[in-house]
């Protein structure tokens, strides 16, 4: 032998046809399929981020309400003004809101229920006005069941 080795002949076109019957283009991802997959993934990430943003907004409102509850906790008389809390969903000041601790004694069940629901309270279908009033006092931050008359 003269040191040369013969290599077997390779028929490249036959291999391509054998491995990729649709042609070489079939080996490449379809751009339309890739666009659809990317769009689905992007939509899902966007949906998740929207959920996170909503949760962060609720946390921000909750923190602000916590500060307001502390301030409302210093009410000593029925005529001391209350600071309105914010709706957990909208972030807007809850309206109507009792102006003073003494106003709570005159509020009706539906009025108290509206404020409690805006604060995220889960209320049973049947509940007394006294129970609603106690819950609302606690949610507003009032420390004592009764405040001194003005």
C-alpha cells in the first residue's frame, strides 16, 4: 500500500432526502408555529405579571389602611374624626365612611356591610347589626367598644 486510504463515497443528496423527506426546509422550525408559541408564552407571562401587579396594589392599599387604622385607634371621644380607609380593590377612599366614631351607632346594617366588603371582609349572609358594628370598629381601628361622649 502506498499510505492512501480510500474513503467510502457518500451520497449527500440521498441522505438529505432520507432524513428529511420534506426537504431541508422541513428541518427548520415553521416561523408561524414559532410565532404562535412565542405569542402564547408572552400572553401567559403578561397574564402572570398582571396578577402580580394586582397583588402588589392590594398590598400597598393594605399597608396604607394599616397606618390609617393606627391613627383611628387614637380616637378617644365619639366626636373625634375618623380617617377613611381605602377600598382594597380600587384603592379609592371608601364612600360613604363614618365621619366620627359616634356615627357608627347610627349606621344601618347595609351601610356597614358595604364598608366591610370594600375592606375585603367575608361576611355571612345572616349577621346582626351589632356583630357588623363590632367588625367594622375593628376594621377601622377603633380600640374600644365604647368611646367617651364628646
